[in-house]
């Protein structure tokens, strides 16, 4: 189970929902939030993050662009995209990057699989 998890979503409500579910799965984990890609990169530089849950649609860089930068910085970092965007192309690009792909609304069992992975 990952101990330090970064949740990246421009929607505060989405971050709150994800945090609630992740807290139920991993009550001892440290949860860090970021509202966009730039903030996520700052958090990654400042904290020992082990896993990232990232939205696709965000201002500035989208979730795939962020995932690509994250993988360049830390290739072994566990990343999954949690998005309402179910386009096959986005799923394929995520897969090519080695990034998980989950659809919103978040499902506890899917997040648990990612966090235990």
C-alpha cells in the first residue's frame, strides 16, 4: 500500500470525494492535494510521493501531459488517471505511458487495486 498519495484535480469537490474514498482504503496514508499540473510538480519536488491520482481535464497541462512529465522525473512512480473522459485515444495514450486509467465517479474497489498495486 502506498503511504504518500497526491490527488491532482482542478475540482475541489472531486478532490474531496477522492480523499474520502482513499482515506477509507488507506487511513494511515498521507494525502496531498494539487489543483493543477504545475502545483503537482511542485508537490512532487517537495514531498516523497509514492502514488498519484490525476484528472485529465485541468487548466494548463492536461492529465496526460502531467503524467508524461512525472514519468520523466520518476519513472517508477505509480500513476493513475481518474477521469470522466472515456475516449479510447486517451485510454491508449495512458496505457502507452504506463499510467492507469479509471473513470469517474471513482469506485472504491478500483482505487484500492491501484493503491495496493
